[in-house]
C-alpha cells in the first residue's frame, strides 16, 4: 500500500511539473495558429497577387487579428486594405465598422455606414443601417441634427417599423421639431391599424401636439374625435374635446 501511495504521489508531482512547463491554455495555441496564418497571408501579399485575391488575403488576416488576437488596430489596417482592393465586398466594410467601434473611433463610422447603404439594395436592410447611423450620431457623436436626418431616412424606407418611428419621434421631440413630429405621429397611427387601443393613444398624443404647438385647433378636434371612434374609452380625448 505504501509503495502504491508513493507511486501516486510521484505521478501527481510529475503532472504538476508538466502543467507548469507547458503553455497549456487552448487560447494560447489558438493565438499561435492565428499568428501563423496572419504571417502566411502577409507573405503571400508580398507577392502582389491579383486585387481580388489580395482582398481575400487582407480580409482573412483582419478576421484573425480581430479574433482571437484582439489586435483591432492591425485588423483595421487589413480591413481597410481589403475594402480598397474590392470596394463592393461588404464583409470587410462590416469588419472595419466593428473594429473602429471597438477602438472608439466613432467619427470614422458614419462614412462606413453610408458606404454600406450605397451597396445595399434591400430597403428594409437600408432602413436598419440608417437607424444604426442615427443611434451613432445621437449616442456617441452628440450630433442631434444628423440623428434626426438618419432616423427620418430610415422611416422613409420602412414607414411601418414602430421602432424606427419611435426613434424618430423622440429625436424630433428633443429638438422641438413639431412639423416632423406631427408627421411621425401620423405614420405611427397608420402603422398601428390593427392595435386599436394603442392607435387611439397615439391619436390623442398627436392631437395634443397639434393643439399646443402647431395651434391648429380644428385638426386637433378632428384627431380627438378620431381617437374616440377608434376607442370610445379614451378619457383624455373626452376631456380635451
């Protein structure tokens, strides 16, 4: 028994020494493989491949530098090179947006979003890109005019999207943009055709805006009456009328 215990202790000690000597973490081996692949891409790029092949090599190097190497600055250089070599290829553009965001270079991102919008045909996808641009201007660049313009462009492309409409309404409300806010409320009531209670509430909000800011009392009266037709249980509409 004592001999067996000594054998177990020896094996345990050997395992401990081995674990101390090896760079065990899987992430380290992944990083090593990633660095080797980046070097391979960069060596092939030195041979001046054709532009399309060069773009793919830059893109693969950038992807590896982004994850798992987390070298966002170097990744940005490769994404930019891939974009220049193949301008209509969207993945490098999206990758460049990611790493610029990670680096906090927010002022560089609107132009990248604009480039993706120009290369995107689907109007719903373009609307979402304009929404992202609006959020960027609002939350990071403190450019409220740019945010309003981007949200308005998003709504123009997808006027039934309630999230886009709400973002536009809030932006116009913060800027006292009463005419645009009235238009946003009008589109919202149309988008809420199947939700009577919410539609009535929005009609009341629009009527309050029209009465208080636009000073169009006949239109405000008509809106309150429309709200009551949609939902007769709207107390504010009755009170305001």
